[in-house]
C-alpha cells in the first residue's frame, strides 16, 4: 500500500483567505481548468477512468465509468448535479471543503461538467450549511467574473452556468433521485429506477450526480496524472481520502490520508487514540450511521477501504468514523441512531414508514427497561422485512445497523431485558457510564 505523504485536498484549508479567488489563484486555483479544456471532454473522462477514482459519497462506484453512462448523441441538454447535501450523521468532510476551499471545489465541478458536456451545473447544498452556502455563492460570482463560468469559457466554445440550490433539511434528499425531485420543486420522494438519471434525470434530461469530495479530486488527477492518483492507497481503492473522526477520540475532525489506511493507525496516528486511554475500544461505526457496527476486536486488523469493509458486512460509506469506548451503552447508541431514521423516513414506502418507527420503538422500550424476551426476534424479523423491500435504500440504512448491533452486542440487549433496566448507570450530564 502506497501511503499519502502530503496533504492534497486539504492542503490550503488552513489559509483564512483561501475563500477569496485572488488568494486561491495565487496558490494555483484554476490552473488546471485551461488544461482540461484543451484536452477535450473524452480525454478528461479517460484520465479519470484510468485513475481508478471511486465515488466518495458512499457507493464507491468508479467515477469515470459513471460519466460514460450518459447518451453520447442526444438533442437534450446535459446536467451535472453536485450532491452537497451532506447529512449522514458523523460526516462533515464536504462541508470543510466548501467552507475552506470553495474554488478547489468549483474547479473540480467545472472540469467534471466539461467532461460530461454539461451545459448546467446544479449544486444542491444542505440547507443548514449557511456558511458553506454563502462562501460558495460568493466564489461562484468571483469565478463568473473571471470568465470561468458563462459563455465560451476561456475561449473553449463551452457554455456553462452554475446554480447553487439550498435544500430544506431532509436527510432523504441526499439520495440522488429524491435530490432531483427536490431540485425540481417537488416533495423529496425517491424515484423508481429505471429510468436512471444518466438517461432521464433533472427535468427529464441526462444527468450525472457526484458528491463534493469526488469532484474535488479531479483537478489533481488532471494536474498530476492518473498514474499518480492510482499509485496512492490500494488496488481498486486508490487516491487520497478524507475520513471524519468523531466519538471517543482524542483529536476529532477531518483527516486526509490514503484510501485503505488501517483503522487502528487512523485512530492512533491521526486521531490521537481514545479520549480516555484507560478505556478499551468497544465498537466503531466505520461509514456514517447507516453502516453496520464493528466490534473493537474486529477493528484490530480492519482496513478502511470500500472492498474490505464490504467483505466484513459493513461499508465505508461517507467515511464518517464514529468511535465508541466501553463506557457506551450500545442499546442506547442504537436507539439514538434509529430515532434519527424514524424521524427522517420520507414515508413513501410502507416497509420503511412503518418499519423504521417500529424498530425504534422496540429498541427504546428495551433501553428503558420494558423489553421482553420476544423483542429481539421481532426486531430482527421487522428488519428483514425492510431490507431490499423499498424504492431506495433508506430502509436498509435503518435496518442494517439495527441487525448488526443486536448480532454483535446481543448480551447487552439481553441484560437490559433480564434486569428490566439499563445496566449502565447515569453519569453527570445525563450520559451513561460503564458499570464498575
């Protein structure tokens, strides 16, 4: 595995003036855009394909391959939609990039829009990201004034506009088809597929959707070459990667390292270890709250890439890594996760609308000491009735964590049921602490 020896995506995050186009250009912003425009759209796509860049939004699908799904010959306009609706609990990397280096983001968006021959780039940003929204809006106007957005960009013959659209705070709108519905001014309900966005997306036109971190990688691929990007990390899991560290970690925040770093190295070298060194690592959610939990023992030799985590029954997802030490009541932790999903279900599909609330109520009842011996079997049965049974994977995002918590910490659930109370006493401030 080739390690990342330098900061790439976050190299200018520490400069307070990086949000201004003059300072950003002095540090190299928009120097790759002319090169990309001279290469031509097809050459840009091929370079991204050769780099092995996989989507950083959750699914990990090869980005360059995804770009080729749009019809080559069509009279319809093509659109690029930037998914900046970063609402997965435990995730805050895209927000960092938009707030601290908006011109890197914009250059990536423009190069990617050019590659797919888009005439319009929509940036769908989470409504709560007020600072990121204002920063990006200013950056767009600055880039427009420089001729990077508009008619005949840098004399290339390419016309493009950029529209920044604020969401209204719905988690479901991070799902790409619900995002498109919201963008069109409708309720954020996921769409049935097919048709897929590449052929029938926003307003019925060919559309490609990628997240912020994914597109921010594109300028570096074109500047340094696909081989450089592919040489970082592991085979089929290449390039620099942003990880979000939270929970019981000494140094929480966004860490940039190579894709495929061992989890314990991520915790020790970059996170500073557990917040309380006297505690042991009990569990880790490796990819945002919708990922299956891993036990502390499973984490000892865990590699943080797409394929390794998938083989372990979890996922890298948004790389929102949540560390939990042995002071955590895992029943209560699951109740918090499921409370979120019960609240955020859009309600379109019955298994999700009913199931997400049902499994939350079961876990809440167990945590409050009112559980029964049948509850765990009922919980697993309801989860089985949710996974793969709905239009989008929201139901899976609620059910899979629930099943993993029960499977890996079943004794703790049984203790709640048998004792008819939570065995973790309350500490000051309302938090649970491990029994003595």
